[in-house]
């Protein structure tokens, strides 16, 4: 043992205090051959075990304290080395010898771990390749020999372990991309042989079970609400060893599919790509494929009667759907295939087989001679069958009691026979053209019946916010035609297809109806310039129809169906059409108000021209008063007639526009035309304006608010001379604001003040 009174170099501690300790240069090349100083033996040891208790006696220099440490994990080797070195070494010696040794030990440990992982991967991949080779050799030697389910299970177990290791490597060692790529390459080669073998074995077992069952068991003679009298389900009748073999084969395919999903998710990890990894369930596809092949001969006999094709597919799907829940779903859950419903996969696969047949056999023949009226009718009949079939299949899926999101586009497409239009958009154009022409013909017939224009819709106002648009019956017929087209578009499984179909069918029909409204208004305007009541009634009828249609389209566009389309396509479905309806209403309601103002102007022209009546003291020279009264009678008659014919919204806008026009006309014709007003003239003019306000009081409580210029003009005329002349000249714009004059300019106010005649 070393002398406790000496340091590591043999110098007494009292003499070495304050002196620099000499160091030998560390040589990496001879690291493992270096020995510690003879006075500092290592009390530690190599190969500590987990749970071992280590005791450390600290020299007197460090207090003479005894310390214990428990080795909990293998990673504590560094801490143990430090404790061992501190037992007899100075801290300088620890830095000199321990740190390089510890760094090398960590590197060796990491290297050993990496080698172990690589060797384990190589061993597992070899096991997979051996299992695949063994299975292939066994099949070659004895094609009808024992099945290779056990060999497949061994290979699948190794594949899962490989995938677990590769997943951990991707997270902890992303730089090992070449190793991962090499393993994936060898696994791909093995799976290229393993999966076809597993599928072949599975098909052989299905054949042994008697699948597919005879189609007579799903004949069309059965009732619509139950299974056929001759129904037999091999999935329910299998038992014993055969059922066990089928279960093992079923699970093998499920495990392989689950493994493929995991591998694809791992390979796409880190890439900014959104891909749906959900695939059709392989085991269900193997059930549907032989049934699809067995139905082909029957379908070829029913090309002229497609309703039999749809009925047979639905019958088969319904007869076997319960066994998917009762027998196969527990096995899928056991294989841990997350997000798969056997019922949904079965229905989806049956619909896909029908869609494939329609795309290959039915639609090509229907498009050969599309000009034929018979084929166009057959098109619509086929579409009706497809829509009805989709609804029945969706109800079959909903009857499972499972909460399945049918609103998602992918799910809708998988259980919709109309998905044929997703792959062949040209067929959608043909369908849209046929639907559009059919609806235009129906609408044209309704438009030509004059009774549909003269008969107003009877609307019961149930809520305070509802409106009676007084629209003709033809607008209801138009909206009904448009609603039918939208309902057919709802059945399409893709948002883009719905948008395209509605724009191809609905937009032209709306434009055609709007053109019809425009022609009727132009005809009325051309005959009488809207001067007589009948012409005004016809135009009001067209405005009401446009208002009703515009309001209904706006309400439809607030539905979730249209909001989804707007979100996906970036624009509203009927935005342009609604704008066209509004522009039509604005244009023709303005023309009606213009015609009424023109009639009012013609009748009160003498009243406006007689300037002297506002300067005289008596009423004897007021020859224009009768004209003004007649003009007001004309206004009241026309507006009252319009109230009975025009909807409330457009009527309000029209009479307010008329009031604004009358305000401008009378103000410019009397007040702003350099007319001199005496006190008596002001009283007469104010009295006339009160009569005018009385006419419009039938449609508003404060009519003066709709005649701002006349109201403020008469207010100025009734002011005293001091206010109107002196204070106005001094205050100007500020004075106008203080006296509530907001619709007259300073120039107009000063002109009124100059033309006001005050008696001295």
C-alpha cells in the first residue's frame, strides 16, 4: 500500500504543497499498455453486475469518509470507474487516466450495440428468406401436400420483429438509411413471393369451404326483407379442422396487410406527403372476387334489364352481410387491423364489382348511339337505378349500428355505384346534357302556359321573418326542376363532380329562366312603355318571380351541402346567377319608378311653371293647383296598384325611389328655380308639401324623412329674415350644421335666402 503521508510521486505531502505535479504525455497508441503508478493500485474491477454494492474508503486527504454505491444499470459503469479512481488517485490522475479510458469504453459499447442490431436484422431477414424458400420448395415437391400456414406464420413473426427494429432505427439512428434501404430491398423480394403464396393458399381453402356459394341461394325470388329460401352460407357451416385452417389463413393475410400498412407509413415518415394508407381488406376481396366472376354470365343476359343486375348484387350483399359481423370481424380485430369494418368492406367490395361491370359493359354501349331518344331515356333510367341502389346499400351499412362517417368523400365513393363518373368524367358530361335538356323541355312547357303566370302562389306566413313574394306559379315549377337536379347531384360521391354537374345543369336552366323573365318585361315595355296597368303588372310579376328565385337560391347556398362545395372549389355555386337575379330586379323596379315619375312630371308641369302663385296674396291665380292635385292622385293610384302586385321588398324600394324622384323634381322646379316667395306663398307651398307627405303617409310613419330637400327647403323658407339672411351669411356651413340642414348645399341655401321676400 502507498504511504498515506506521501503523494503519488513519493514526495511528502508537506513538501509537495504548492508545487506543480509532473505529468507524463498520454500516448493513445499504447493506451491499453499503460500502467498506473505503483503507489496507486486500482481497487475497482472489470465486469460489475447489476445490483452490486460497491464500498469506497476515501483517504484522509478527502476526509476519510466511507461511501457505498449500488450499481442499478449497466450504464453506471462510468460512475463506478470514477469512484474507483477517486479512492486512491488525485483528481489530476483521474483526468489523466480515467476520461480517455471511459470515452473508449463508451465507443466500444455503442459499436457493440450497433453490431448486435445489424446481426439481429441479418438473422431475422435470413429467417424470412429461409421460410419463403422452404415454402416454395415444399410446393414444388408436393403441390397438393400440406399447406404452408405454419411457415407463413414464422415468416410473418420475423417480419414484425424486423419492422419494429427498423422503426426504432428510423427514430434513433436516422443516419442508417443505407442499412434500412438494404433490409427493405430484401424484404420486398421475400414479400413478392410470400403474399401470392398466402393468397393462393387462402383461395384453396375457400374452394374447400364451397365458396362461392351457388347463386341460386341468392335468387331474385326471395322477398326484399329477408334471406332467400334456398340460402346457404359456407361461412356459417364450416367447422372443425377446416374452420381452424381457414382462420389461420385469414389471420395470415390480415397480418401481412397490417405489416404492409406499417411499412408504408414508416417509409413515408418525414415526407410532407398526405396519402391515405387505407386499402380494401384483402380477405374480403378474396370473398367478393369469385362471386363477381360467377355473376358475369347472368349480367350478360340482362344488358337490356339492368334492374336485375342491381337487384342481384343487393341480394347477395344483404344475405352475407351479417356473417361479416358475426364471424370475420372478431378475426380482423384479433389481427389488430385498426379502422376496418368487415361489413363496410364487404358492401364496398360488392359495390366496386358492380361499378367495374357498369364501366366495362353497360356505359360503353349506352354511349354509342346517344342521339337516340330511346337510349337517352335508358340513360336516365340507369341513373335512377344507380341512385336507388346506393341508397339501399347505405341503409344496409347504417343498419349495423356502428357509427360510420358516411359524409366523408372516400367512404361515399367506396359505397356508390356512381363512382364510375370519377374515372370517366366524359360520361358525367353526357348525363348532365341529358338532364339539362329534359328539364329545359319541361320548363319550356310550363312557361308557355299563361295560367302559370297569372296564378300566384298561396303562401302561409308562419314566422315573422318569412315573406310572401307574390310570385307566379311558374317560379315554383322552375325551383322544383332545379331542386330535382340538385338532389341528383347530392348522390355523386365527389365534391368536384357535384360542382361540375350542378354548374352544367343548374346554371343554364337558371339563365334560361332569367332570359324568359327579361323577354316578358321587354315585350311589355315595347308595347306600352309600361304606361298602362297591365304592363306594370306583367313586369311586377317577373320581378316577383326573380325575387322568389333569388331568395330561394340564397337560402339553398347556406346549406352544408353547398358550403362544402364552396370551401372546396373556392367560389359559391350560384353566386353569378344570384347576382343576375338581383340586377334584374334593380333594373326593372327602377324602370317602374321612372315611368311613375314621368307621369307625375307630365301632370304637374303647369304647377311647376306657375311662378307667380308664390308671390301673390290670394289663391285666385293658382291655376296649377288642380294639376298638382291630379298628379298626387296619379301617384297614389299607381303606388297603391303597385303595392297589390309587387312583393314587399321591391315595393318598398320602388316607392322610396319614387319619393326621392318627386323630392328632386319639386325642389328643382319650385324652390331652386329662382322663384320668389312671399309670406303667403310660403304658407301655400308648405300646405301643398303637407298634402304630398300625406299621400306617402300610407306607407311610412314619417314621410318627411324621404323628402329631405323639400323638408329642409320649407324649413328655410319659414325662417325669419334675420336667421335666413344675416346669420346664414355669417355662419355659412357651420350655421347649416347647427340648424340641421344636411341635404342642401350652402349655395342652395343662399339662393333660397335671396328669393325669400319679406314684408317690411
